[in-house]
C-alpha cells in the first residue's frame, strides 16, 4: 500500500454507527424546518421583479424619475375594476327596465 491510503470498511462514508445507510431517511428524528411566514412575500416580490424590472433598462435613469407607462399599467387595472362595477350596475338596471316594459306590453296584448 502507498503512504496515505486507508483501508476501506464495509460502511458507506459518512454513515454513523447504528445508522441505516440505504432508504432509512424518512423515519429519522431531528430538526424539521417550519414554513417561513416571510416566504409568500419574498415569492411575490421575486415575481414582481421578474415581470416588471428584470429586463427594464434603467442605466440612463440616474435621478430615478417616474415611468409614466408603468404608472398607466398599474392604474389601468384599478380603473377597469371600478368601471366594471358601474357598468354592471347600469346593465342590471337596464335589464330590470326591459323586463318591466316587456311585462307591460304582455299585459296590454293579453287583455
């Protein structure tokens, strides 16, 4: 044998005495990580970065001026939601008026 070589034993490297080396990892006791309460926020921030900022060229924006298009995109969704509610209310009112007019016409024709 050469200098520095050690005998190989039957156990796998890193296995401790009395520890199973194959397939016994599931029933071991020990420290288990609890899901972090910060993880959803971090994932949301990462997703926002990926969608908005990752490919945006900000080299010339040293003064960190606002981006009008970015603001328009963000506000457009809010405005669409508000308008949708108003349009839904108007459509319900119009449907109610049409049903009332139909009932009125049916009453005249039937009598």
